[in-house]
C-alpha cells in the first residue's frame, strides 16, 4: 500500500510503522523535552487581528458561539430575514484545524449559505483505490473499505478534504456581510432567563451586558456553558481515547493510493488522511506506555511519521495537538426558547468525519424552523421536532463512529488478530466496499409517515435551463422544492400562493426540459423510490413522495404539519 509513501524519502523509511523504533523515540522525546500536551494555538498564515467588538443589542436570535456552527446558523437566519447576533468569547478565531473532511450534504448546506459560489476550491474531493476509505491491519492487509468516492445525492463529491480555519474565515466574512447579522467577539455567555415572550441573556466581556432576544441558540462547543446553565444531561457511549493530531504540508510530491487509511495496527493505531488542497494529516493513538505529555511533543510527531516517509526534509509541520475522542450527546436539545446545536449537542470520535457535518445539519434544521415560526408561517410547535429529528439522526452516526473507533483503537494483539480474522471473513468479496451511513431523521419528524423515502436525503444534481448548466439549487432553488419527473405538479391557486409564500418552487426535471435532467440523476432517483413527485424540505430531507395525483394530498399534509400545534 502506498499511503504515506513519499518520493525522495530518506533511505530506510518505510510506509508501515516500525513500532519498536517509534516507541523508543517517543519515550526519549518525553524525557528530553518539557511536557506540553495541549499546546497554545499556533497562528495560521491568515491570522486575524484580535477584535473585541461592541456588545450586541436586542435581536430576534442570540447565537452563543462563533465557531462554524454558530456562524452558519447566523448566516442562514440572517438570509431568512431575522436579526441575529453571534457572540463569541475569544477575540480571535480558533486557528487550529480540527475537522478535515466534510461530506456532500454539508457542502449543499454551505451552498445554500453562499459559500460554494466563490469557495468551492477549499475542498478536495475523495479519490483513491477501494472507495477511497480503507481499514488495514498491521500487515497492511485490507480489512474493510468504505465507498467515499461514490456519486452522492447532494450534487457534491461524497467526501472532501478541507482546512477548517479557512472555512471558518469564509463563514465569518459571510456572516458580517449578511444583512441583519452581527458578530461580537470578546463576549461570553453567563446565564439566560426565559419568559413567555423571550429570553434575557447575561454576557460578560469588558463589562456585563444583558441582551433581549426571542430565541437563544447554544452553539458553544463541547463544554457548552449554555447546556450546563440549562442543566441538560449528557449521554455517554463510554468510548474514550487520546490521539495526537499532526497537520503538515508536503514539500515533495507524495503518492497516496487512498484518501484515508485507518492503520488498525495494535502496535500503533494511526490514521492518514488527505486534509484539503496542499495538506496532509496523520493521527496517532496514545498507547498505554506513552503519557499524554510525551505524545504531545513535536519530536513525537516526527518520530511517528518517519516510518511513513514524512520527515522535516519532506514536510513542513503546521501543528500538532492531543485530543481526547469521545462519543456523547445531549439528552434534550431544547429548553423553552433555548436550543443546542453542533458540538454543544453531540460529540463523536472523528473516524467517520461527521462531527462538523452533523453540526451544519443542526444549523440548517433549526434555521428553517425558526424562520417560518418567526414569520408566522408555522406554529411554534414545529420547533419541538428539531431535537428528536436531529438526535435520532446523529445518534446513528455516533454509534457508527464509536464502532469504527473500537475497531481502530484495539491495542491487544490477540484481540486484534481475532478482529482481523472476523473482518476478513466479512469481506467475502474482496472488491466489496461498504456504503457510508445514510441515517434517516429521528421521530417524531415533519415528514409523511410510512414512506421509505420520507426523512431521507432528497437529490440535487445538474440541470440545464435556457442553455445554462448548473446545480439545481443554483438555477431553480427554493426552500421547499416540489419536483415532478415529467410534468410540473399542478396546485390550485390558494395552495400555490401559500406554497410560494413558504419560498417553495414547483418544477419538472426531465430529459426533455425545459429543466433538463443533465445526468439522468433525477430520473434514476424517481425510479429508485418508485415515484414521480418529491417534496423536499429546506434542509434537503424528503417530506414525502407520490405520483402526480398525490400532489394535493402531499401539500395538504405539509400545511397541516406546519400549522397544527401539538404534533
Ligand atoms: C481532531 C478532530 C478531528 C475532527 N475531524 C472531523 C472531520 O473530519 N469531519 C467533521 O465533520 N468533523 C470533525 N471533527 C469535529 C469538528 O471539528 C467539530 O464538530 C466542529 O468544529 C464543532 O463546531 P461547533 O461550532 O459546534 O463548535 P466549536 O468549533 O467548538 O465552536 C464553539 C465556539 O463557542 C465559543 N464559546 C464557548 N463557550 C462560550 C461562551 N460561554 N460564550 C461565548 N462563546 C463561547 C468557543 O470559543 C468556540 O469558538 C473533528 C474534531 C477533532 C477534535
């Protein structure tokens, strides 16, 4: 296997780890250098000037936390016409990359926020042998492959490498230029008091300040002060492992035959991943004979990467830091007028590359609901479905990530050998690749009950209109999308006016046009789901499907779902 093999690597370097040598060097590094596990953030090339801004004034929504989820939530709410303040405790953006892969659904959400129009080049699509995502044992033998190269239903590559600080810089620029959105750095959430009409939130900064808002969103990360203040309990998978994360820029061209490899080697579990254009990442699990302090040394990073041919001569180190990977979730996502989103609501080990993706889904799912309720187009009871829908979905992904972690993090040689034998048996056909997880929304959900497609992702693909070819959302768009296979679904005048008021669009996508199904993707999707019409929600999940005659009933069901309280 060629992952990690570098052209021009020093003599003796080998693409597989040499655990004995690596272990000796780790121990030596620990003795020689001062212990510094969680190092202070290192500046990225585009380091921003620290700014402490004026405190916010009263708004519709106060978002606590200016990480990627808080910023995206602010942008989406601002684009929907709400007044939003995003408050962030630190004067500077967090400069270290954490997420380094992002999926197609998250890119469609970023497309909706205006990111992809000018910044699609931030993302490097997954390519590589055996679906791109490989699990190999200590001898380099393939144990499992996941198809990260598959054509994905959202119109973007299934999985993409990227640099999180660069994305956060784009999100912050977009947030501060979105009408109705302000970002306030240097202000920390302290407490919130809720009443029938809104919430009064106390922030601390240069001085204490109270902000009145209709709703509050806690997007304040894993140690969420909002979650703690609300007394929300946290469930725990029991999974916990320390990993060293090392990001670097290759100085010589490197041949990687996969996009990600999990080296399930009990001597030294490791991950190699293409982490965006011009960047690579290795992650190394802490073994029992290594302290967190030893693992956090720069010399340890070089020692562990050397067997992969990555040395100071072949790579420029961008950063290294130790993280503890866990699988956790908030037991409730809403208390009154306050909601949780992102890492405040869920944490997972990064082995499926889904933590941030899940947070971006939260942002979209919450923003469309708040926007409709704010405009009086949906009953406030619609907000009740946010937590159950998102929690059901993310729990499945946390379970997958934890299960992958238990495979990868096995340090016992006998148990690892048994695991290998079992996985070899499961990989009966060596050309098999597994599908990545596609959970459906949890329940109760705002979908048509009893339909297999409902609560699953709706398609986006290329269409051509008047000679212009682009993705559907860029050409036709629509918050709610009613799409027919051959003929444009027909609505009576009252329903058409109501649906247009929601931001709905009604289209037919067919080989003949006028909206042309360029790649046949819509036709294939309708075939796969045995239907002729799909009604998709603003977060790109299917509300319901049917045939042309079902359209009036489908729209009536949506109207009832949005306007009748107490679903
Ligand atoms: C090593 C590693 C690898 C990962 N890889 C992937 C991956 O490949 N793909 C993926 O999808 N995900 C991945 N993740 C997960 C991903 O990085 C996180 O899910 C994501 O960054 C969470 O974003 P967030 O906005 O919810 O939280 P954060 O980014 O933590 O932002 C929260 C913000 O709230 C602020 N804040 C906190 N308290 C307060 C307060 N009291 N008042 C005001 N502000 C406050 C913080 O300063 C912070 O800026 C990875 C994570 C790690 C650690």
